[in-house]
C-alpha cells in the first residue's frame, strides 16, 4: 500500500458494481479514499438527460459504507458531494453559447467516437475532472476502462496541465449477460437490457477473429457490424472503430493493445433514444 497517499474515485452516483470495484481498488492501494458524487451539468447537452439522470444518494452512501466495512473497517470513507454552485462559481448554462467562465478542452481527443455523437461531452468531462482534482488533490485517481475515451482525455489533460496525480484504470465490470454496467442501464426495460448484451458479444467475436489471425481492421469492424445489425434491438450503429489507445487515431492493421470501441442506439418500448457503448483492448 502507498503510505500517506490519497486515492480518489470520481463518480456521478447511481453506484453499481463498476464504481464499487474502483472504490475497492483505491481502498486497497491507499490508506485514504475520497469518493465524489457529482452529476456534472457541463457534460450534458440541453436536450440530454441531466434532470432525469438517476440520483440515488442514500443508496449510494449505503453501498459505499458496505464496501468500506468489508475492505477497510478501520477507516471512514470520505464522500464528497459538492453543490453545482461550488463547482461552477461563475454559474453553468447547458447552452454552450451562453456559458461564461473557465473550461478545459482536450483538442485532438474530444471530437471522434463519443465526441462525434456528443460534441459537448469531453469539454465538460475535462473541465469537471480538472476542478475535482484541484478540490480533492489526490495522489492516485481511479477511472474505468468502460469509458475508455474518457481515460485518454483525462490522461492527456493531466499531462498537459501538469496535474500531479497518477491515473489508474480499472477493468470493465459487466452484468451476467456481458452488458457493461452503467448507471443508464436503469433506463432499459428488462427485455431490451438482456438483448443489449449483443454489443459485448459482437466485440468479443472480433477479438476471436483477431486471435485467429485476422488483423485487417475493416474486416474486424465488419464482423462487429454484421452481428449488431442482425439483432433487432439495435436501432442504429453509431460508430465502430479500432484506434490507438493514447492518440485515438484509427488503425488499419490491428495489433495487440489497439482499442475496439463501439456505440449503438437501441430500440426500446419507451420510444426514448437509448444508447450503450463498450470497448475492448485486443
Ligand atoms: P460515472 O458515474 O458513469 O461517471 O462513472 C464513474 C467512474 O466509474 C468512471 O471512471 C467510469 O469509467 C467508471 N465506470 C462506469 N461503469 C463502469 C463499469 N461497468 N466498470 C468499471 N468502471 C466503470
């Protein structure tokens, strides 16, 4: 264990086993762990689900207490739940043209993949993570591979802004179907949720193909697309890409360590646009 170090797990709450795994890792690595719960307005576009995003603070605290009691019964976890006005002293409008104050943009890593569907997203993420790291001043911050582009953006932001923190990445925790856990999975009805595991199956099938010797990225991407389009729950394939982990540049010939990422919109009984994303590292 790293003595005198502070570990930090930033979250937006609605905690699930993916978050709890990161908390456990931090508790195992450092004597003091801070967990933040903050639903960050600046990463939501005006038409997105900021007001609907699940807020389950009491349950979250109970889950943190349970993990902490089993991992480190002698230590009280610190839960940081700032107000929007504390994190955004200049105020925060979702409409970007009305925003004032300081924002952090990680150019070159924010426009592709998730950024192609949610152009505002990584500016909001980089901004809030910079603010949270300043507020908490941890030695080690823990992020999930589930949001792999976020990891690339945060690593670059920390490097470029000379933020003195180590970034550790935890593996993706999955539901028994294989679907990557996400707070937004609560939006899916049970049938859609079960069928949504097709995304993981499609990615794994490309991994199998790669292991059998296929390295042509377009063939691997085609395989993912074919499996996704054969499942009626998939309304639209938003993107499938094979990229370098650090630069997110597309790779023509896949090699070990390259990242396969994909996102799809799902058909669901609610009629709302529901999307899921996932990735694997070959
Ligand atoms: P969020 O609350 O969605 O902002 O996520 C907080 C942290 O938990 C981020 O670093 C996410 O990448 C991570 N995370 C979310 N889902 C998972 C998962 N299924 N497995 C591992 N980490 C996750």
